[in-house]
C-alpha cells in the first residue's frame, strides 16, 4: 500500500493529484505546518531524516520490499513505473526530452527563484525592496514557460504527463505570489485546464488545505 505523508499547503498535493490520475489506491498521513515558522512537525523526521514533504512509503516496493521515497520528481518517476508507464514520457524523442526537462526544471529552477523571493521578503526593513530585486529572476522563468505553453497544450506535447504535475506547484505558487497571471494567457489557460480535471478536484477534496488552488 502507498502512503503519502502529506503536509498542508505543500508540494505533496502534486502526489495526491498524480495518484488520483493513475487511480492507484493510497492512504494519506496528515502533517500540519507550524503556523509561525511554516516548518513541518518533527514527527515527519521519523518517516525520513529530512522531515520534508512529500514522502511516500510503499509496502509493495520493487522486489516486494517496503520503500521510503523523497523528492517529488523521484516519486513521480516511481509512480509512472508502478503504473506501467502511464503519465510517463511521450513516444516521440522530442516530446520525451521535453518531459525530462520539465520534470527537473520545476524543482531545479522555478522553485529556487520563488523560494528566494519568499525568504528575502521576510527580512525586516529591506524585505520588500529585496523581493522586488528577485522578481526579474522569476519573470525570466514565467516568460519562458508562457512561450512554451503558447505552442502546445501540455509541457511535453499533446498529452498531459507527470511533467505537468511537477510544474503545477511552482506555477500555482507563482500565480499566488509572483504575478504570474499578468499577461501570460497560455499559462493561465493551462492552470485552468489542470484545475478543472476530476482527478485534481478529487485530490483537493482528499488532501484538505491547499491555499494555491483557485477556488471554483
Ligand atoms: N525538492 C523537494 C522539496 C521538499 C520540501 O522542501 N518540502 C516542503 C513542503 S513545500 C517542506 O516540507 N517544508 C517544511 C519544512 O522544511 O520543514 C521536493 O520536491 O520534494
């Protein structure tokens, strides 16, 4: 059985969405952020030493051994494999390359820029000014994403894949905190498309508090 160790308002929402898309059975263990520090509670360190979310445990891992997996991208790849390739790379080489790129790009490039803004904005006195300095770093990514989505419906090509699931959290966070919706219609349309999906809605209903979803 798959268990998602799920933190409110966090990246682990993507894993719930992916499991709903794949229709794989799963349990959720809920963890709540400390409202002042926003940190995960210490219990999560009992599941994995990093104490961050998502963590997935699977009692039926490869060779029937239980496994503990961290890193959203690695978890997505694990689930694609477990589901016999569903939501995995498209068969054409260019699409497969785009799939691989965006699977890594979400956490490797977009999230660090957004995180930098979040951290500097909290610095007393100079926070607001410093956050404005970081904004162009974020815009570079958001404008690139807009260009990409202007020419095809999904990040890898004609079909939705795990790359779209990976990109959902940074783009939802950027809509909430970094002005994504200003003049980026293709990305906004993509956000509307993902959020209208029944599996996305089912994951929201199961996962509880997720401040980055647009309410419909
Ligand atoms: N790159 C990692 C990041 C994991 C991460 O930082 N998760 C956040 C949730 S959005 C977390 O657990 N924050 C609470 C904490 O660090 O205590 C991934 O994608 O899994």
